[in-house]
């Protein structure tokens, strides 16, 4: 298949980590001819376009089949080489399942899991020798009462990314980004630092540093990008200590397995 431009595709590009990925890829990867910035907020994307000249705006809702068809049509028409695919779009609600509205629960699953999988599938034919960055979370390492659906959805992303990395057999490389809380508008939507459990506050990182490390880890062929010593220790801790014990210590769960 004859290819067109060499591009990057970034979902969730209108704010937070997605915006930072657009900035760093657009500014630091001279071979990238366009960055396809995807999000629902056209105004925010156009503002980003004025900052990063390579940006091409796609004001799409990736949970919408119609909008996914629009992306698929653009890919078929342009036949780009996708050097970087960054699936950054995500949603989170920090409440118990009982306290959370059904639509919010469904939206987390649709955006964090279903839409991420769909965008990845659509882009795969154009990703030969490319890098795929799927944004999971440190929340993927252990179940989190009060954040149950979000953590479960990110566990899906982590598992999907690791399996896909093997399936592709180096025709493309997949990296799951597993940061702790990042100082972005996403954090503000969940009540900000004030509403965050005390044990999570030391883990807050800057988007710029997390993105910088993720890009480097992807170029090194690493299947996981975990920012910061504290999160790396947390990952090891969650691998060797039974999750039931971790939840009992962190959340006061007195029940048995």
C-alpha cells in the first residue's frame, strides 16, 4: 500500500496529557508532517493548532460510530504512515458504584475501553514500524474501591496493550503508560488535590515529565512506562502483595476474600 504523509494521531488532544503529547511530538519529531489532534472540543483544538503548526484538527467524539467512520474515511483517503498513535482520551469518576450515575459508569467503559480499542483497530493498518502509546494508569495495578470502574477500565487497557504488543511481533511497538495522578484538568474534574486521598498526593506528577518519559520509553521498545520511583515501587508492591491485603490496608476493608 502506497503511503502518504508521516503523521501522529493523538486522541484526547484538547487538554491535559493529550495536549502535552501533541506539543512534544509536534515540536521534537521533525519527521512528523502532521499531528492529527482528535477531541470533541473544536475550540480547544484550534487553539492548540495556533500553537503547534503541524496540528490538523479532528473535532470528533470517538464513542460515536458515525465519528469513527469519519476517522476511518480520512485514513483510507490519506493512507498515512502513523509513526505515533497516542490513545489519551479518558474519563474518570471518583465515587462508589452506588453513588455514580449509570450514564457515567457506561461513559467510562465506552471511552476508556471500547473507543480506545476501536481507534487502535482503525489505525493499525497504518502503523507499520510505528509506536502505539495507550494510556492506562497506576490504577490498573490494583482494584480501587471508590474508583472501581475507572481502575478496572485501566486494567483492561494495560492487559490489551501488553497482549497487542506480542501480537504485532515488532511490526509496531505498543507501550502502556501507567502514571499515578497527573496535574491536569482531569484531576480537577475529580475534585482536585483537596478531594484526593492523602496516600495519593505524593504521587502527583507533571504532565510534561510523564509525557517526556513515555515517548522515551516507547522509543526504547518498553512495554510499560511508569513515571517516578514511587510508582515503580507501587507496581512491584502490587505484584507481590495480595490485592485483598492492599485494599484492607488502604481502604479499611474488613471482609475476607
